[in-house]
């Protein structure tokens, strides 16, 4: 970060300074955005104040638009020697991230309070009547239901979002259970946010883990409304295209309120859903001039006629006014009337802001024309990006420029108000500017050149994803598709943390890229990304994103008749079902994938699916069939020359052999596999093998030896941050204690296992553990408590279609 030594007590201050500088703000500008004094910021950065007030930290975090891990670290550094901020919605670290980005998993039993409102715009001016009307709607019957803020004549840039967000901040205190926000990007022609994706983001922000989010949009909507029941939550649905995009996202509880912004009047919501509408016109001339005065300063006061003319030329649209003010501020030596004359001379057609109003394109053109040629060209190309935002690496790939230049250009576009900061080093674009930029890209370049730019961008995401996966799972690099196209530059990802951080930060963009590639002529990129990301998506429990990726990849593969790519997508869909406990559905997808791999003669692909079929049948307790699939998988891996694949399959086979009583054969397979895992440095597989060796020791009555294996496995699972594996070792230790007659110790271990399984959503493990816990409780005389645990196990087994576990739990209950 810096060459300076961090002095104890000033870590937060130096972090604040570095964040502020990375954001491109002076102390005065940050003070204005955060509504704190300049002296407060100065004292914090110099270390004079080492323990800032909680509200100050929250205001600074919001002004710097921190989220996710950056926000949590910022809050942590602000509180040396003190307890974490309490719950109840005042902790900014409880905020949900941007839409599509997973919120941290809540602690068991904890109520998540999302704080997703973006920072309000600076120098908010006027709209007193509209804000009052919104508050009146909220006060009526003590709740607002649904309010639609629409633009008269469909005008973009009229300030709908600014009004909604400003008002939401004013009334946030009346919604103690949180505020949700999503930009639906309704007028983006290529990538509007679907209701399903919006619901997934909201559910995660409300604490629902990925495996519990249904695939069906109606089921997601029902779960969402259930989570809001009895709570007071404000929902801001920004930039909606039509009623159908919004309706599944509306709350059902009368204590909640939804505010929808749209260029459309959304008459369907008003007529059918009882929504109330607030039509928003351009600013009155007096307010438009006042906004210019607040942004430009004394020059506007010195020449009020020029300021009024500038407001008129900007169509009194807040977005255009801010752009014009930014340009005026950048040319302090030029008189305001001269700048106004320059704008008036622009002769651009189209995108009329309404009858008898000025051309908004002229304002955008004026902003872009002041830029150096490379920045203007980059601005146009950024409009082609299908995702939410970009960093310097993605921008460099899209524009075909060196990384250092791309970084400078992004900063320049931000300072010109053509980009907005979405996170540290990340930038997004207002939808109206995005439309203008996309149009300019097609004007400045041929279709072929635009296609080449997007291909460079998609190559970057392929290369970046491959590098991140190689950092996370280096031993499996040979099992992923090779990326022939290499981007000019990708971030340095030398360790697991680097790879995971890149994938987490780009997850929403990766989904958008796969969707765009599948639908707009890059099917090979869509299917390759789906293949590369498999382990991250499935192991990381990113199941809604995985469903979007594999369903679109399947469409792309079928469109071009690529059987191998179709098999990859079917295998991914099967694994989603397996993680959710829907083993029979998973088996259907896997069988379909196997047929396609066989048709293409792909032995490595057959091996992967056969192995997954073995796991599926083992879950269904069809042990001879599972063992047969594992043996077929091992033979296929052998044919493909994949030593690691053979070892992985034999290790998994050993568990089935142990269940069938072949302990010596299981031991031989495990010993052989363990040596391969250690040679390859595959710590995940090594931990799995150690756990299985512990299970063999339990079956042989060697309980002390078994505990040693389980403890070794737990250390490794913790080292690689694998919570499901850690939970499994608590289950194993509980089972060993139960067998040894240490019932209270078993109960303690098994409750820890349950907590871990519930946090990660591994329902099969939860069901098995509940049965073991019931036995331990029964042994200590707590028959009623044991009965409760078994009833939960029966319900879980029924939900996931696991007939064997359901029957076993009924037997235990009897």
C-alpha cells in the first residue's frame, strides 16, 4: 500500500487516507460527501483521533462506497481494543454487497440487517414537494406499500434515482430491519437484471445461503416474502423496465415499503397491484440554476443569466447539469457565458429530452469532446461492457491499451463525471451515459472492431478465471480447459486468497459475460468459462450464479451442436442438484452428460461424470451401484492418463467399500491415493483421505488412532478454509465419542457439526448428524430431545428425496 511504517494507533487513519486518495478525493471533498468536518478527517488521518464514533465510521464508509471485505476491514480497524459494532442495523459491515454479489453467511440464529442503499448524491437540490409527497405516502396508514417514481415523457437523467435514494436515507430510521437496493438496468438492451437474479441477491442479503435459494422465480419470490414477514424493510427497485420485472420483487408484508423508479409509468403496477405513482419532471428553472450555483460556485452567481441559459440548454436534467458543472469547474479561466455559447453551438440530433427541450446528447458530446482522444475512445468502448462495472485490467483488455494508461483513463473519466465509483478501483456508468457510449462505439468503429474489442474483454475474463482457479486449485489445473487466448494483463494471483478474491469480486461480471456470450455469438467463451469455474461455483455454494451460467452454457452448446460443451453444462446442473440434496434430479443430468461424453469419445469427461454418479448413488445408499460407477470412473481416468483422477476416485470408492465390509481393500485404495495427493500437493484431497482413514479406524475399533486422523483432517480443512470439511470432522469425532461411550462429548461435537452443516447448507450431512445426535441424547436419557432431532431429520430427508435416510430416521424413532 505504501512505503510508510504503520504506527500503532494510526492504522485506521492511514487506511482512511489511502482509501480517500484511491477514490480521488481531497479531504474537503470527502468531508462534504460524508457530512463530517474537515478537521475530523484531518485528525483521523494524522492519528490525533484513534477511536472515531461509530456514526463517523459509517458515514465515511458510505462516502467511500466501501462494501464486502473492504468494508469489514475498514470497520475493524476503526475499533482497536473494542468489541465489534453491535447488531441492530447500525453496523455498516452488515451491509449487503452490490447485487449479484454474495453476502457473508450469517452466524446461526443471527438476524441479518441489510444496509444496501448507495450513497446519496452530493449537492442534492430542490424536489421539496416530491420528497414531501413520498413521506406523506409513507405516513398514510403507517406504510407506503409500493410507490412508483416515474419520469414524465420517459425522460432519462431526470434524477429519479437521486430522489429515491435521498428520500430513502431520510426515512431509513423508520425501517429498522434494513434497506435493500438493486439497479435493475431495465433499459440496458443486452443485460437487464432479471427478477430471478434480483431475488437471489436480496435473499443473500437477508441471510439465505446459496443452497437454500430455489431455482424457480416463483419459489424465490415466495421465500423472499416469507423472509420479510413481520419485518420493516425498505426496498428500492431502481431503473425498472416494466411491471413484470418488478412484481416478483415486491414485498407482501404491510410493514415493508417498496420504491420503484422507471422511465415507464408502470401502469400495470398501479392498476393491478395498488401502487401509487409520483411523476417526476425536469427541475424547475430556479432549482436547476440553484444546482449549478452549488456545483460551480461564484461564477454562476456573477452571471445568473448565463447560469439560467446553461440550465435551459441542459434541459434542466440533473444528470446533464452535473456534467456541465464538472466541465465548467475544469475550466475555471473560461467565463460561464463562453461555455454556454460552446454548448449552444452543438448541433446533435436524437435523444430528445421531451417536447420543446434541448438535446441531451449535446451535453454528453460536450463532456466527451473535452477529453483527450484516448479517453474519449475508451469511454465509448466501456459502453459495450455487458457487466456492472470494470477495473483497470478489464478496461485495458477492452480498449487494447497498456494497464497504466487504462488506469489513468478511468481516473480521468471519473473526474469528468462520466463514470461513478462502485468500489475500490472499480467504476460503473449511468445507464443513460452507457447508452450514449454504446452508440458512440458503433459510430466510431465498425461492427468488426466492436466485436474485436469485446473478444479481447472476454479473453481477459477467460484468462483471469483460469489464473484464479489455478491459484485456488493448482493440482486440478490439468482437468480444466486450456486457455489459448491470453489477455494483455491480469492481476497477480499467486496464492489462494488472491484467486478467491478475484473470483468473488468478478462473480457478477462473470455471470453477465457468460449470458452475453451465449446469446450474442461467443458460445465457445460461454462454455469454456462454465467449465473453468465449475469447482469454484459448486464448492463455494454459489448456486444461483451456477444455475445462470450452466443453463445459458447449455443453450450455447446446443446452438452450435457442441456435445462436449453440452456435457459440461449438464454436469454442472447435476452438481447443483446434488449439493441441494436432489439426488434423483442430479442423476438424470449426469446420465445425460455421460451420453454426450460417450458420443464424443471423451474419456476424461466420462470419468468425471461417472465419479459424480457414484457419489449420487452413494447418497441414495445404492452402494453396489455406487461402487460400480467408481470403478468405471477409475478405469476412464486411467485411460485418460489422469493419475490424480484415479487417486480421487479410489479414495471415494474406499468409503463405499468400507460400508460394504471390504475394509482391507478400502485401506489399500486409501494408502495408494494418499501418496498421490501428497505428491501433487492437493491438500483438499489429502484431508478427505485422512478423514476416510479415520473412519476405517473407527470400524476396526481403533478409536484413538481414528481421533488422530480426524484431527489431522480438521487442521487441513481449516487451513484451506473448507467449512463443510471442518463440520464433517466434528461429525466424525462425535461418532467416535458415541462409539466409545462418551455421550456428552459426542453431543458437543455433533452440535458443532450441525452448526457447520447448516451454515454451508450441506443437508445430507445435517440429516446423518441429526440421527447420531438423537442416539447420543437418547443414551443420556433425553428421549424427548432425541425425538425432536429425528423428526427434523425425517423432514430434511423427505425434502431432499433421500429415501434411505428417511427410512433410517423412522427406524431410529421407532
